[in-house]
C-alpha cells in the first residue's frame, strides 16, 4: 500500500480534540443527549490514541490525520449550534431532541454514532486525502482499524446502556427500533460514499449535491433512532 505524505503540523496531535471533548464531558448535564454521545466518542478517541502510541496502526501519521479530521467534523457541528449557526442535517435530530425525556441514553449514543459514521467519516476521509496528497485506498487500513474499534465499542455501549434479562430485551420496543440499524452496514456505506466523493472531486456541483443528499439521508435515519419510547 502506498503511504500518504508527511502529516502537516496542524494535524499531528489528537490532544486538542481530546481536550475539547473532555471540556464538553465536564460541562454538559449527564443526561443530555449530546453528553451521552460525547462520552462514547471520547472513549473511542482515547482508544485510537492509545493504539497509535502502541504502534498498532501501519501508518501512524495517516491515522492521526484521519482521526483529527474525523473529530473536527463533530466538534464543528457543536460549535455551529453554540454559535447560532445551522449544523449539518445529520446532527440536527440529536441536537433537537437532546433533552427529550422519552428518549433513552442508548438512542442518543447510537444517533450520534449514526451521524458521525454515516456522514462525517466519509467527508473526513476526503479531507485527509486532500491534506496528505493521497487516495482513499491509502487510508483503507486506518479506516478499517478505526471501524473495528467502533464496532467493539458499540457492542459495549449496547450492553451498558441497555441492561436487563434477555427476555425483557426481546419484548422492549427499543430492541426492535435499534435492530434496524447496523454499524457494520453504516461503515460499508461510508467507505463507498468516501470513494464516490473522491471520484467526484473535479465535479464540485455533483459532489455538493451528493454530500447534501448523504447528509439528509443520515439525518433521517437519526430521527428514526430518536423515536420517543414508553418506559
């Protein structure tokens, strides 16, 4: 596999994004939907950082660049909301329903994962390729390793935020709602979207329309994940 060019100084560290996530974790109310997702994502980013430090990525520089570009998409959406600007459509359901009493923590966590994986990760791959002067195929190992960490974390999140005997889980409407969404399928679709966007980079109008439709579709899925449920 060809490697990307040297990582620019501006994206050499994940410390800045980790610091911002930790501030959000310390300041947001624990039950707030954004806080629930932020805790999940903070755990992911810390795990990626440990794996990079431990030499578990074949190209550490590319992994850092992708990780930071990825995180910046989420933090930019939070900044837009705080500044009174309109965030991407994929994030609006979580921001709109973040304090709804009929939505459970697991729904908030997975709605955030849906927005971040389904939309932000595809754009982060393209951002990283432009920054490092490489092709999406050059980032495939890093993409897959980050995705594997997310799958492992999603399994743990489901277990921690949806406790109870199996028989009760089967009867719970939350089980049926969340059974319609899969991180593995979302990750596969994201990789296809990233490759399509890269292929369309010299057709900005078409690429823009593709991005808008991706954003809207992911936002629609997020709204479904945040359907209020009875206790």
